[in-house]
C-alpha cells in the first residue's frame, strides 16, 4: 500500500503495459484476422462471444493503428516542412536572380543612356561646327578676279615609258613647292635623268623651273602634269604642218634639203634610259622613300595604354624588387653554401701517410668506404685537430645514412635482358646479371639478421647514457622502410642524382651530430655494416642527409650527399646544398614583406580583371578576336604576372607558415629521442622555388613595363616588326631542327662513352649550346675523333653562322618594310576630352561630362 500510495501509475503506463501483454498474446495472423472482422462486421463486439481477451486484443490493435497514424502524421509534417524550406530556398534564389537581372538591365540602360548622351554631345558639336563653317562661307566677301587665290595640295604626274605604258603618281605639295623640285622628285622615282625631262600641263604648256607648282594651273584646271623628254613628244609623230613650220629658211630653195621626217629608230635610241631598279620598284612601290618618311606621332595604339596602367605596373615592379631584396639579401646564400661545399669537398687524413679521397674524387665503392669512415666524421664532429661544420653552425639532430640495394639473382640470367645465352654459357665462371635500376620488383627488402643482433646489443649499452649524448638514433638499420613510411615518419622525399631519381625508401641509420666523442663507435658500426653487406656490390645509392642552422646569417641548410654506384663499379657523386628559412612570418622585416605580398595580390587581381577586359575590348574594337590578347606578348606577360603572384602566395602560406621556428627546432633536435632524423629538403626546395617564381615574375614585369615604351611611334613600329618576324623565324628554325637533333645524337653517340658532358642527351644538347656561344672545349673532341669533330664544327658553322643568322636578319628587314608600308601614319590630333579619358577612367569622365554643361565641357 505504501508503494502504491507513493507511485500511482499514469494512464500511459497502463497503455504500455497492455501493449506488451497484448503483443505477447497476438500474432501477426491474429492481428490480420481481427482487422478483417472489424471491416466486415463492426457489430460483432456486442456479441456474447466477444470475450475480455478479444477486447484486449482489439484495444491493442486500435492502439497500434493510432500509433501508426501518429507516426505517419509526424513524418508527413516533417516532409511538408522540408518541402516548405526547399520552396523558400528556391523562392529566394528566384528573387535573387530577378534582382540580378534587374540590375543588369538597369546597368545596360545606364550604359545606353551614357552612350546616347555622348552621341548627342558629339552630334551637337558637329552641327555647331557645320553651322559656323556655313556661316563663314555664306557671309564671306568674294575676292576680286585679279587676286583670286586657291589652295592646291596634290598634283598628279603622268609618265609614259617605252612601250606605251602610262604611269600616274600623286605628289603632295605646299604653297612653296617649285616645279624644279617636283620634276627632280618624279625623275628620281622612275630612275631617269632630270636633265633630259621637263614637266608640261595637259595643254602642252611647259612649266619653267622657277615657277611654283600652284602657278602652273588656272582656276578650275585639272592639277595634272606630264613628265616627257625634252624636244620630242614620246607618244606620237609630228604632223606635216609641224614639220613644215620648223624647217629652216634658206635662200637657195633648189638646194636639196634634208628630209626631217620622224625617225622611229632614232627616237627609240634617244629614249633609252637607265632602269636599274624598275623591277624592284614594281614589287615594292614607294619603298624607296620609306627611310626618308618622318615618323608620325602615336595615335591609335595609345588608346589601350592608360596612364593608370603605367602607374600600376611601375608600382608593382618597385614592390617586387623590394620584396625580392628582403627575401634574398645579396651574397648571403652564396657564402652560406660556399662554407658547406668547401667543407664537404676537403680531403682528411687516414693516418700519417695516407689521406681519404675528397668528395669529388670518390670513384669506387672502396673510396666511398674511406670517405664514410674518415672524411664524414671529420666534417661533422668537432675534434681537437679538425675544423668541422659544427664549429660555425648548429648541426641539428641526427645525420641519416640511407641506402637502396637490389636483389641478388636466384639464377644467373634472372635479370638479363638480351644476353641470357651468353651468361648461361659463362655461369660456371661466376657470370650473373644484377639489376642495374632500382624498381619495386628488384629492390632488396629483407632484414639483416646479423646486424639486428649487433644493433640490439649496442642500443642496450647506450641506454645507460644521457639522452643527449647517445650516438645512435631510434631507426633500426636492419629493417627496410617504404617510401610512404619514411615520408610520414621522417618527411623524406625523392632525391635526384646524375644517373636516376630515388624515392624515400631504403635502409636507414641515424647518428647524433652532437656526440663528438663517439667517432670510434661510429667507425665500429661502419665496419659491422661492411661485414654484414649493408653496403655492397648490390648497393645502387648511398644518401647522407643532415640539417644545420647558421647563427650569424639566420639561415637553415638542408644537405643531401648522393653517391650512385653503377653495376660497372664506378661512383657518381652529387652534392645538394639548399639554404632556406622554414617560416617567413616572424620578424618585423618578414611581416613587412608579407604586407607587400598582399598589396601585390590586390594589383594582380586588378590586372587579371580590369586590364584583361580592357585589352580584349581593344582587340574587338580593331576587328580582331578578343582571345588573341591572351596569346600576344602583353597577354602572356599579364597571365604570367597573375599566375606567379598567386602561385607564390599559395605556396608560401601553405608550406612556409605552418609552424614556428621554435617548433621546427624541437622537431629537428628530437629532445625525446623518439622521432629520429627529420628531413627539411621539401621545405628547402619549396623556399628555393618560391624565390625562383619571384625571378620569373621579374621577367614578366620588365617585359610588360617595356611594352609601355610603344607610346613612342618608333618603338611601336620596331615592336610590331619583331612580332611579325617571330612566326616566319620559328618556321625557318623548324627547317633546321632535324640538323640540330642529328648533331646532338652524333655527339652523344661518338663522345658519350668517353666524356661525362656527352653521356646524356641533355648534356650533349647543352654542349651544342656552348658551341653556339663559343665556350665549348673542342680540344677534347679533336683528341678522341678528329674526323667527326671537324664534321660537327663545319656543319654547325655553315648552318648557324652563314644561314640561320643571316636568314634572321633578312626576316627582320622584310618585316620592317612590311610594317612601314602597311602601318598608317598618325594624322589624328587628340582633343582635351580624349586626353582626359587617357588619364582618368571612362566612368569618371562620363560623370564629369554629365555634371558639366556641354559648352563648358567642350571648352575645357
């Protein structure tokens, strides 16, 4: 009773209880039967056969139906809410599009209104000028007949060559041009003697040399002159009356007189003239006077060059020079890398008699062992008798030695390519093919069991030492690690050598570079590595990597020393020293450089959007496709500027600002002794390439700024000359491309087996470039094969010196004449309004014109 009084069950409790009991009593079939009875006979409930259990079942069934209805109603309500939310979203999008469409229509309407206002302004100004001109003409006083004057600026000169070919040439004159000057100019054009020809009007009136050209014509007469030989008309024979009139008068008429009849042969002989350049003049009419034609002032090509663009690009150039000098001070990186390379290339003594080879003279695996055993510890560890890198720099953390080996063949011919039969026949003498390249199928991945036992013993012995003075790192050298694992654990990336490129996989051993007193233990480990075959004839590459920090210059250095061991037993050496800063947003100078970078990004967006639109509109205005801007020199420079700025900003903010210098210091030194060697080659490579992008940006910027000098018409014509000459010159170079390729292949084939510079196709191509520059060592070629050396030099000089360079000069000269002939001179004078549009944006000029009255705007 106490419990019942304290806890009175609710109605929902009894409902749930009834549901559980009924669910235990009713099956699915009974439930289906009950529903069928209710649908067919609703009054069966009043039957006497309807028991209490049936009532419970009916109650539970109805409850289930009610719950299903509620769930369905709830789901339906949620679906309606979702549909309503989606409808609201779509309605908002439609309204947004409608507002955008309305704004675009209004913008188009504003633009149309501005254009109509400008057109009305121009029409009004033109009508005013026409009205003023007509007024001056109508109300001007007529001049007297005796003092009639008129302006004459063009005269047509006709010349009939032998063969009845008539040529007409128009000459521009002024009020002070004399007949003699015009006659001499016409004779020079047609290549004839000025002393044998005169100028006559169409009425056969001779024009004296002292007269002005405009005085040779009457008012209303056609301004045309004929250039004909003195004394005879070249086109027709003299008439009988003319011959009779010019006969001499003699007293003795009976005396036989000479018949003065026209002699056609004599006339043709007299009319012979020099025609040295007639054929050339037919091909290039008027080009004789090109060099004497004065350069006009710039006109249309100034339309796309705005004053604001000149200012923007000049500011960007100044900011880029400042940013580059802040990021890469002059000489700092050179002296830093020079210190490392000089130390790594030094030779160190083995004992009082012998010395280990220096880095450049390591040519075999035995010399490599000597360099690793004696030279490397002398370079890294500070002793009483040596000056190491640690004397001037902080050697951070561990030095890693990583090797990649190939598998030993199971059968002598397993890795043979084309000589399996020969190798099998010599198998009794120990002949076998070893893999020359490292691939996933040929790389050795087994564990060095003997090395494991030794290493565990040494690690156990050094566990009693302090953490900072332990020599060996945590990475086990007997276990092969994949490239992905080394990238994840040690941030190691691929390394490129002379022979090939090597991924991050391999066997690695780490040594603490602060353990200066453990040199003998290091040499003991190397001896064990040699006995266990860790580095052997199956080794294809040995990579030594470490990182250092210079206090004075505040620069880090990532160093990778690569020794490539070929199957023939030779050793190829590569030294990669990359200075860098792991983060570029800590000091005040670096923050100022970051602000400069943000400013340059804003200018890049301006160039990409507004300058690009303006340049494309200029192309379209001149009846060209707008996309041609992107393949022009200015378009390529603009795209290069925008691309370099965006790439540099993204690369810098994703790699060089992720951590602080303190975090990188902790990562490199590994104070807990669990991380091991950490490579910074990727960060160093990124830092170097970001600065290379800055150099490429300089190239694009200087070319773009130089393009503004086209405001001078002489430079404008030379610019177009070089642009027109590029296409034919490239086509001409393609004609000689097979010759260059053939020379490169010959050099590689003949001298590649003996000279390192010709061992690869890119190296041979570089030597061909040196030959072009005159810097190639020809003596070594002559010593190896004199015949082929003479053949290569002869072919090269004939093709390049006598053909290619002269062809380039001819193409440029031809392009210059083409540009001079086809480019129209500038005769347009800019008004004050157009000068204002050149200085200010068009929108501001339109606003100013809408605010200032028409007459004031025209006057100003």
